[in-house]
């Protein structure tokens, strides 16, 4: 299974974008974006939503899900991974479910 960083690279390449173009479009610091792709840094939930909305829009799927649904879908996929990304996603999902399903 692809890691978040591998998915991010794949999405960027599939749209023929540079790291600079993506980071500028999302108003991210370039060095932080580079760290996301190298797997050195894991984005917070807000940044994941920004990525999701950006690439969803680029793919033409903006009308299918709202940002929250897309974030949950991404977190559920990442949750199945081993390592720090999976653990962080699992924790974030548990916190979300506690807050919104109680």
C-alpha cells in the first residue's frame, strides 16, 4: 500500500505539476511540502483537507464529496498503514469519532 508521501507524489506527477506549483497553489511553505513528499513530515488534518480539495478539484471530482467526507476517506485509508502515518491517522479518526458521534 502506498504511503501518504507516495500518493502525494503520484497525484502531483499525474497532473504534471512541480512541487513549487503545488506548494504555491496551496500557499504552503515549499520546504514543508518537500518534507511531506519525502515522508519526513506528516501534514496536519487541515493540510490534508487542503490537499484533498486541491487534487479533487484537479481531478474534476469537486462535486462528489465535501472536504470533511474526503478527509475521513483519506484518513481511513492511511489508518491501515503501518508506521507513524497510520498511527496518527488512527488517533485522528478516534478523536473525530469521539467528538462527532457522541
